[in-house]
C-alpha cells in the first residue's frame, strides 16, 4: 500500500512497533507526526485483503451462507468470501471461495466494486464480484468451517437488506450494486 505524500493531511510515521503478528493480520502501533506538527498514536491492522462473490442464477436467485461469527456472537447471512493468500489474485480468491463454500462455478464474472470496510484502523481491501451462468456442484469446506447454504430469490434478499435482516456490509453492498445492474438491464437505462 502506498503512502499518499501528496495528501494535505499526510501523517509521517516517526516510529512503529509490531504488537501482534497472526495468521490473518498484523497489528502495528505507530507514532505519527500530524500536519500541525504534533504527534499522535495510531493502531493499525494490516490485512492481505479479501474477495467475495454474489452468485446469481438464471432464475434470479442468489446463494448465501449462514454461519456463526464469534466477533459479533451471532449467525450472519453472507455472500461467500475469503481472505487472500499471499500474492493471490482477487478473482481467483473469489472463484475458490464460491467453489469451496457453495460448490458453484461460474462462466461469467464481473467486478462490482472494491472498498475498504474499516479504513480508520485497517488496511483490508475487499473486491466484490458478481458471478453468473452458474454450474451447481458439491461444496468442499475447509476444516473447521461450518455453514449452511441459503438460496433466496434476489427480491427476497434485497428486502432483507432493507429490513435490516442482512447486516453484513459486503453482502449488503453486493446486493445493492447488483440491484442497480439488474434494473439497468431490465430498462436499458444507465448503461
């Protein structure tokens, strides 16, 4: 990740220490010089990033996974997603996760967006893909991965976003962006 020295709000790192180095992320504590020449402390989570995929079939159904997330202590309804392996391509990660979690492969892939879910403290970048022209097979979960596959009509999933029944940000964003694409395809407007 590049430092934006051209930003008028640039923060120069004076010194930094690695507080934690784990399998998924690293935590750094950095002393920085601010634009008003004062110092401050920043705690930053460095993360390789991730990819996720909204799988849309010909009948306008989508495939989600329901799994327990210990960080929020509840089941979450999400699109398939995974962490990037070192130097892995985002699309390959999305394809791998779709196959592992749902047993689905797709012929057509489109990048919907890329975003930083929590840039206030984390470097993670996520790319969201739309997969179409699906082939359904058997999933092959990683050891220790437990989930339930949920097939929903796209309209039902969209309603769950608006009703606050789907609260995972990447899933919400994927559904809303796909809704825009589907409406543009239906009306021919906005392309």
